C-alpha cells in the first residue's frame, strides 16, 4: 500500500439553476470582466488515502463520490488528479 | 401512540416537535438519539429541523449515515410513518427515502417568514385533516429549500399525487404558485410513492398555537394520529 493524494471537483450538474455561480458571474461583470460567460461554483476536495496503486486510489475516490461526496441528483464529479502523497 | 423524535448533532427543532406532540396533540413522544439502534416502539418517526452536522458537505448528507437512519429506513419500508421537517426533509432526500434534492435558495438568502401553502393532496397520511386545495399559513426558515428533481422524477411525483404542499402567493382560490426559494413547481412538501413518508420545508411544529401566529400546522400531526389510530 502507498499513500496517494486524490483531488476531486464536484460541480452543480449542467442545466440546473446555479444561483451562486450567477451571483459570482454578475460580480465579475460589474468589475469589468465582461468576457466571462458562465461561472459554476462547486467544491474541491483533496483526499489522502492508502491504496495499492494510483488506479485503485482513483477507484476508491469515485466510490466515495457516488456514496457521499456528490449528490447524484444534482452534482457531477471528476477526479482532477492523483499523485503520491 | 408514540412519536419518536430524532436528535442529530445540530438539530434545533427537536424540542418544538416534542412539545407540539405532547402539549397540543396530547400523544406520547420520546427523543431518539442519532446513535441509537432502535426506535423504542415509536409509531411515527419525526426528523426535525436544524443543521445536522453543521450542514457540512450538503445539508443532510452526513446525518443520513447516522446509525438511527438504518432503523428509520426499515420503519419506512414497512409502511411506518416518517415526517421530515426542513432539515429532516433534506435528510430524507439524501437518504433516498424521498426523491429529489433541496438546493440553495434561488435568492441565496436564508428566509424566515410565514408562507401560504396550498394542500395539493388531502388524501395522504399527513394531510387528511385538511381540505383539498385548502390554503394554510406555516412558517419557513431555511437557506437550502429549493426543491429540485430531474424532469422525469418531477413528472412522476406530480402525476402520482405525491406533491402534498405547494407555495402560493395568497389565501384565495386564485392564488398562484409562488416559491420564495425557487422550488421547481413551487413544491414545499412531498410524500413517498407509498405515501407514508412526508418531507416538507415549512415548519408545522411552529404553527401549533395562536401565540405562534398560526395553528395551521396541527393538521399534519392530527392527520397521522387519525390514520395510525384507525
């Protein structure tokens, strides 16, 4: 077993109303960042865990997303990176 | 008849629910701790409002894995009544005992205010003391109450009469849908497909006495007592 660091992005599902994202986009527009089309506010999680391989660490992290870390009704997740911890 | 009121770390409406049952309804009530493994003979389970586990991750996401929730799910699967209020509704959705999810209010603000609700199905375990279409006044107090579901789920719960309460903008028959939190179809409360689990964002336990400004919440408790006693 080795220790890995797995970074996860959890974001509101596309198409769902995201009032936080819209508020941030509006604020950016107010500041003059008019090129911004859309903002999605989600969560970034970093897990440190023991696993046999990077692939196993990623598989474990995905299982955690499906069970707890992301809401299957409203959120999507992606594994942003796996590195040795 | 006994109500079992579950206290999670961060619950803050458990005592209100307890007093509503004991003082107003005149039935028995007992607090159940989230780490308990049995319902101690409760006929009706109440998941009260509050901020279980500080709303960490998502409201209700961690509470749904509390030991007591296994018993609550078994109780629900056997047809036992479960009433989730506010955070309790969020927990029931996270646990998969009710469809959909409750997201951040569309205006991003916590809203604490009395609202008008229309009883959309007066045939449920929890609404049979109301009239179909009756408009009642019950307070809400939440920051994450925007009911959301995919189109297929929404069509199903509408088609099956699972919408128990809807937010409306007034008391008259011409009142229109009006969700202060941006809920899809102005949904304020739904029942499970079997009909024995109700989740609602408004707080009936805060509308039990004239001194609270409304007694319109009594019907929720009386309805379930009437059915379970029958």
